[in-house]
């Protein structure tokens, strides 16, 4: 299984970092110009971006990528999977939160990916790693 990982420290408490990264709208800021929009709410009205929610990503009216939140463990872990994508066999995103000190949090973001076409997985993962690294640096700077 191909995978990539990004680690980023935030100068903020774990609950603030989790709250930021558990909202689909945050990824508009992190990954601009890519746009992220929630198209299905979670069953929990307190957390519409929680388990079962679906977000679409893309540019303008074209948002072909759909992800569904499959696990949300407050202040600890978020998992999501790609759905309805015939080019991808397996995709799992895992975002883990570790409190390093009262105002310091480390985020470990792992993506497992298996594309249907050979050699495509590594290319996609390399692009994702670059985008996530840059996006998380931008978010961390905005919270400092």
C-alpha cells in the first residue's frame, strides 16, 4: 500500500487545532484555490462536518472529488475515505492530534492510496504531500 505522511506543529491547544481541522471550510483556506464544500451533513446536528458528512472538492463548479468522514474522535483523530471514484481502489485519510504542551499540538496527517492504474498512486501522493505540507504551514502560521 502506498502512503504519505505530513507532520506539522501548531502553537495552539489541541482543542483549537482539532476544531479548525474538523471543519470542511478550513480546507478552502489551506488548499486555495481548491474549493471544498459540504454536500451532506453528518447525523449529529452539533457537528455537521462529523461522521457521515460528505465534502466535494475541485475548482469552480467542477468538484469531482468526494470524501466522507468515517471517524471523528474529538481532539484525537479524524478519518475519511474517498467515495465514488472509479480511478481509486483504496483511499484512507487519517489526521491525528497530539498535545505536546498546553499551547503546542502536533498533527500527523497520513494518506493511504491505491489507484487502479499502476504508478499513478505515487504521483498523486507526491502532489498531495506537497499541497498538505504548504497548506498546513499556512494554517499553523495563521494560528501563531
